[in-house]
């Protein structure tokens, strides 16, 4: 099929996939976190319907193919924009390292290298557990039990017969 007939089909198909401003508003409200019913009502649909009826109408509305396609498209685009991966961060750190080396800046180059090491779990912080020179740690709190009885009274009671 070619010529004018195919152009008409393309225009008709495009009209089926384009959202009206009201439809887009409802979908955008849903994407921003509104419930289906609240998004549907806030966009101006079914102002006279009770909540249960509006809920059913909203469910039907958001299950329409062009509405679902729009929501999926927006979510996919947001996902691409927000995608920060270990690989993307590694690329950025490598680019920073190369720029630092080109500018003869050893400090920033080492920082970028260390950033890559941390990102990939190669930089492990090790902490010595013990006192100076490897001696055991001293307790932070010492408890002393003091018995104020005279020594002979304590000894007399504590010594078995």
C-alpha cells in the first residue's frame, strides 16, 4: 500500500496514540504518585461519580492501551536518565583520572584511581583491634566492688569451717 492511503493510516494511527491534554494530565498525576482514582478525578473526569464508581472508571481508563503506552514510555525515559551504574561511574572516574594526568595533577589522579578501587571493592579499610604495640585493649570502665565491713568480719564469715 502506498500513496495517499498509507498517509491516512499513519495519521489515524497517530491520533490513536496521542493523548489529549486531559488524558496526559491524568497519566502524569498517576506517575507523580497519585492513586488511579485521585489522578482520574483530579484531571477532571467523572466529577459527579461516587468514589466506587470513579474507581472502576479510573481502572478502565488506565488500562487503555494508549494510556499504558504513554506511562511505559515516560517511565522508560526516566529510568534511562536516572541510570547510574558501576560501569558509568567507572567511566567517569577514568575520564577524571586521564584529565588529571594530562594536567600533571598527581593528587586528583590518585583520588580517581582510589575512587575506582572503592567502587569495585578493592579498597578495604583495615582497623587494628588492640592497644598500642598489640597489647590488649583496656576496658573503658572499671568496676571496683568495695566492702565496707571490717576485714575480720569478712574473713570470719567467708572462711569455711
